[in-house]
C-alpha cells in the first residue's frame, strides 16, 4: 500500500471510529510499521488539518475529535487505485460501447484518471486495451440528437421532435415531457409523457430527428407510475403485464439461464430432473418470443397457452422456409 492509499485508509478508519483506535490495529489496517504510521498521522494532522486526538498512556490510540471530525473531509477527490481503475474501466465501457456519444465529453476525465493512476503506481501507462467491450445489436446514434435529448431530460424541459416508427415507418411529430433515458441492450430509449397521446411512451433515440428543447418545464411523472407502466413487463415494450410466462430450459441451458437476469420480478426454480423453470410477467409477447427462440430446442414455453401457440406458429413459419429446397 503506497502513501496515498495509507492516508486515505487512515482517514476512513478514524472517520468511522466511535472510540480511539489502538496503534496495532492501525498498523494492521495500513500494513505499515510504527514509524511509518506516525509519519502518516503527522502528515494527516499537520498538512491536511485533520482533527486527530491521541489517547496517552501505555497503549497509544487515535481518533478524530468528535465534533470537528464529523465536518472534516480530505481536500479534493481522494480515491484508491482500485477505485480509479474501476472508473477507468467504466470509461472504456462507455467509450467503446457508444463511440462518439460520450467518449469526447469524457476524454479529459479519462486523462485525469490515467494521470492519477500513474502518479500512484509505477508511472507506466495502463494497458487499457486489455479491457475489451463488444457491442451487440448497437444502432447508429446521432451525437447531436443524443445531446439535445439528454439535456432536456436533465434540465427538465419539454421536447419536440420528429419520430419515424421502425415497425410501421410512419412519420410523426411529438411534443413530450422527457422522464428518463434508458440504456437497454446497447441502445438508448427515451421514456416520456406524450402530451398529444396523453400517455407514457418509450421512443428509440436513434429514430428521433430534429429535436428541439422547449422553454416550458417538463411534467414530472412519479417514479412508481413510470415503473408500473414502463418497467413492469418484460423487455422494452410498455404496458402493464397481461400474463405470466412459464419457460422450461433443458439441463444444458439451465446452467446459463439460472444465473441470468431477465426481469426484476422473475421467479426461477430447479426441477427434479435438472431442468430450470423461469417465470416472468409480460405485456407484448414479441421480444420475449424472440429471446426464447435463441435457445432453440433447449427451451419450451409451458404457459400460458396463447403464448405457447404463438411460439408454435413461429416455429412452423421458420421451418417452412427450409422446406422444398435442396
């Protein structure tokens, strides 16, 4: 542990202590000698102004003076190298999963993190190329559109834009109160209160064009209402759950599915024969059916019957495409 991390650890230990912390415990926490610990205590008290009190006697112990200690914080931003490395990994994730949208704005932040890490470590550049992010199904996103939309969300202003629905290719103009941005399966969605439809809706940001932030304040919808309408059913499709799906997975697929998060309200159970049964609420069956289809013969929809029949129809249609050809 270098000096930077020892000072940070010492501050955190003394900040949280209700009673004086014995010297041997501090030495153990900081992984250092008695002489090093006394130098660190002196630096924290004299250079950084920490309100350190010492308990005299045969067994030395230290703590922050109660009233002053509650208010005292280290000047600036102090993070351990592990925390900085985690921030750098997060920055790489953002930059590589959505190139251009946030990477430019975060470039100075990334440079600062790398500088702090090199100062604390050996001074060598971090091998950030060892962090690999592979996007799947990511759609092209206009930087300007994203920034206007994100700005309206954070500034709580109404938004007007043109929207071309992917399912029908219909073009419409919307005036909305943006509620939140949702990143789902490598793509961004905007949850809104649609003033023209007087209902909650979700829009794919990549299908939004000509966004304009208005001067009018956005209407705020309670979070519970947002979750009930937009997050209570499976996938990105809005609406209250219409039914619960029961899906059974083979022993082979079960080893993966049992560890996966499909929905916040999902229920899973191992069956006696080693298969895995998953239950979850859904409103629109389209996305759920497509996800189950990925498992092929390793997944079976058991209930409800209409959902099972939908899956059978899809499988028959898929099979028909392979018939009659050599």
